[in-house]
């Protein structure tokens, strides 16, 4: 539990560092809105370019068509600030 009586005192960096200290491996650096789980990775670019790192190699699939979109451990969607992107993924070879 993280509590701050001051509004906006809990920064993305503070949450990221707290997660790391708790043994959680975040999939990205702080600064963008990123979700990874259940075969879906989504990102909304707020600041720096988005880079999502997976702990193992995965197969990527286009979210609109379901067609294969490559294999790797990193997803770097080409997003301008305020744009969002989604990709589907499965552990490699599954």
C-alpha cells in the first residue's frame, strides 16, 4: 500500500521503483500508460517512445486481423504522443 496525503505526490517513477523493490518486473519504464497481460499488450504514449519488454520470447499477432506480426522479447509501437496501440501475444511456439 502506498499512501500520500498530498495530491499528485505519487509519481510514475515512485510507483515503478516501489514495484521493483517489491520484486515485480515492470514491462516498461515509467511515463506511459502500459498494460500487459492475458495475451494482450496495450500502450498509450504520454511522454517518451513506448518500449514494452517481455520476460521471454513471444509471438506477436496483429490485433485487428489476428495475423502473425513477428517474434521477440520487445514491442516498440510507432506511436505519436497521445496515440494508443494494441498487440496480441502468446509465449513463443504456443
